[in-house]
C-alpha cells in the first residue's frame, strides 16, 4: 500500500500525545496511526447541487472507488456545502437522495467504505468554527474558486468565501491522509494543509496534514463547450438520465467547419476524442483518433461513437441504480450506518481539538 504520509509520522503523532496528555488521553488517538498497521485513511465528498456528471465521475468518483481497497475510506454527500448555491430545501433533499443512489450504483461499496450525509455529523460545524479563528483572511481571498464565482457574477456570501474552512473541517475531523479531488479542488486541500499546520503550531500537534490525490490523465474533464465540465457552466453530460436527451446533448457538440475528408493533425484536441478516451477502451479511442487525424471520418459518426461508448460505459450502473431506487430502506440504512461510524471518528478528533485549544 502506498501512503503519502510516512509511517514514522504516525508513531511520532501517537508518542507526542502520550507525552503531552498522559495515558488517559491515549484512547482519543486513532489506532490507525500506529505505524505497525500502515493504515491510510481516505476522504472525499461531493455536493448535491444537481445531477452528477462525467466531470464528477472521472474527477472524484472513479479515483475514490479505486481507493476503497487501499485503506479506510470515508465518502460523504456534502449537503452543508450545497447551501452556498442551492436555496430550495426540497430540491436539496431530492438531490441528496439522488447522489446517494448515484454513488452506490457507480461502485461505492458500504462493505469497503463509509458513505454518509455530511449533515448527519454536526461536529464538523463546530470544528469549522474552531479553524475559522486561525484562518487568515488573505488565505481565503486568494481562493481561485471564490474569485472565479465572483467574476462570473455570482452574488458573494460568507458561505462561498469560507467554503475552504468547512472543507478543511471535513478533511481534518476524520484524520484523513489522502483526499482524492479534481484539479479544481486541489487548492482547497492545500488550504486545509495550511490551516492544519497553523493550528498545530498554535496548539501543538493535533491534526494530520493531508495530501491531495489527483489522477493526472483525468484531472480535468471537458464539458460540452470545451471548458471544464461543471454544473456552474451548464455544460455537463450527466451520468444518468433519459437516453434521448443525452443523445441530443452529445450529438449537439460543436465541431469546426473542416470537411470529413480533410486531415485533422490536431485530432487529440477534438472534444469528442478527449471524451472518448475516458469512455472507450484505449484501442477503440486510438482508432477513432487516428482515423480523424488521417481524414475520412465525419464528425457525425464520431459523435455517434462517443454516445454509444458513453451509454455502454454506464449500462451496469444504470441497472443497479434502478434496483437501488426500488429499495429505499436499504439506501437509507447504508447512510445511517455510515453516519454512525463517521460520527464516532469525528467525536474523537473534535475532543482532541477542543482539549488542545483549551475549550475542555
């Protein structure tokens, strides 16, 4: 198992707390830190702000699913975070439920990982306040996500500005080692590291400093307009949905004006080719790229191939999602059991943080 945190750090952390607080405090320390176990804790979350799309799947979900066998994995539906942009209560409830179905259908396994709703672990809000008191304004003002939203005319609120602090609390409260994220979220994990280090310097070693994990070849998934795929840009291809509507979206991809017969020496930059490389097997994707580069392949045929590969890629997940939707009690039980496990971990870390900063 590869760990981004050196095992010796785990032992140092354990010894540090024994020295500072005595044997009575040892029970608050996660046994996974003992270097002999070599355990790694992985955390990631996803907002229920709308239908999940290919950017969500390849940027966060697929890497997270692959990491389930490499350590203790916690994955949450970030409904607190959705409150910065979604202001309809019933829609949030529906979206949260849909995301739970999507995650389980796509491969999140409650036997291997912990899946839960963020709001079922309210301790994270208390930790967010504790961290806020040490977070420099300048750190938040440099946030590229915040600046991007303001530049696009989104009305600023404190939640948007302080989003990275709540995200830091999400990560730190579970003693996370690894955080699989898309490239656009890397800065938030770096902010988490800065906040954790600042707290540790002020109050003594309390938090594990996490590392982002980005799958470079799929770190940014292009949307229908060539920008990063995002609900904010309205350029998404949903993972699940009506076949007719999704086919129309993909067939509507805008291409340049070159004729089918013309060679395309820049075929690798073609939007359909970029998406096909994610959804088709390598040999198929290379074949279409080579044919487009050589000339003779029409854009219409390329987009048809893209849709067929996309539709087939999620065929098994669609069937599983339908079964889950018909068994809502099972899904709710998964979320409740996941929250109970996550809350047990969160309470230990929050108790440690409260002691360190003098609240207890």
